[in-house]
C-alpha cells in the first residue's frame, strides 16, 4: 500500500501538491461528468457522503447549499467546489430556484501502474470559492463535458489536460486574489535547476546565483515552493531521469553517471524512493 501524503492546513497547497505531480508521475481520469440545466426537486446529496474519488462542481445558476463537513456553502452562479476523496459532504437545492450544475468526478492515476491513487492525502479536505471570471470556468467545464461524451480517440488525454488547466486556474486565481507575488530571484534559480538537471551544484552555488545568503535563499525557496532547495534538485533530476528512461537507450548506469550520482546504487535508491519502483522497472 502506498504511504499517504502529508496534508497542510491550506487547501490550495494540497491542490498544488497534486498539480505538481501531473503529468510526470500521475494523470487525471474522468469517472463521470454531467451538465444539468436544472436538478430535479428530489435532488440531494445524503448527509456526510464520502466518495472514493475526487469531486469538483461548477454552479451555472440557481440556488442551493453544500455542506462541507458541516460548513455551509451557498450554491450560486460562479461557485466552484472541490472535494477530495473521503471528505464528508452533502447538498440540498433551493426548491424555488433549482440549481444548474456541472459535477465531475475523477481520479488520480499512477502513470506506471495505471492504478488509481485513492489515499493521496492523510486527511481529506475541501475548497470552495466564487470565480471572478465565471465564463472562463464555465467554458472549461463545458469543454470537459463535451469531450467525455464525445467519441475522440484522445478523450482521456484531452480530459487530463483540461482538469490540469482547471487546477492551474484555481491556484492562479487564489494567488492573485491574495496578492501573492513570487520572488523573481528564487524563480530564476528554480528555472536554472529545471534547465540543468544534469549539473552538479550546491545550495551555496544556488544562493550565490540569487545573490542571497545560504540561509536566506533556503528560507525563501521553502516559503515559495513548499519544498527545500535540496529536495527540489532531487525532484528535478528524477523527473529528467524518467524522460531519459522512456525516450533514450541509455542504461541505468549511464543515466546515474550523467545526472552526477556517485554510483548506480545511490541513483536507484533515490529513484525508487521518489517514484515507487527501481529505474530498471520503469518501462516494464
């Protein structure tokens, strides 16, 4: 069984943790998608329902209420609600103004095994917000619904892309609303790491690139990306290693040497810790 991931108190950081691992480790797969112009009078979600998959809903109009572990959220045009697996939720309509909804249920699947990752978080959570750009979200949900109910051979890939886009817009809108600004010095160093996965550099080297002390650089990098610079270097190398394993004829030993590991054993141990299997089994 896969170890459950640590959850933070900030739902956006939890969503970002999923978003950051798609597509190189996981992909999204739609289970159901609906476009309901008006729910029936009898529509409701029973008290404390807990789904095994993720659930996101866009409200096109009307009125009603969602209860997220007891917390009331009004359903009105432009409201978007995300519910992680196993989070207790319920809903009731306003019978005088029935809501129009676009609910989507989907899972997070492992690229290597194609199995659903059901226990991604150590504690379930939800996130609800009212979109500033309602049309943007409505178009994304409508496009997703059309693809799910179409006959394209690339439906799964296109749906994965749109769910990823929804997550991106959700995170970006949150950060814009909060006035969150990324430190350009830290962004520049992160880009440098991403563009040079085979290079050998220390935290001191990276701090000098940012014109910061090692302590300042480490603190700011952690605050901005919720991961230490050292762990991000590892993540970047392993991500590039999966590309080399899939797209080249390089051996595991050649890849470990190319990425600067002291030996094949060290590389394989770190790869398995990050990706759940030995590099020699990645394409098997």
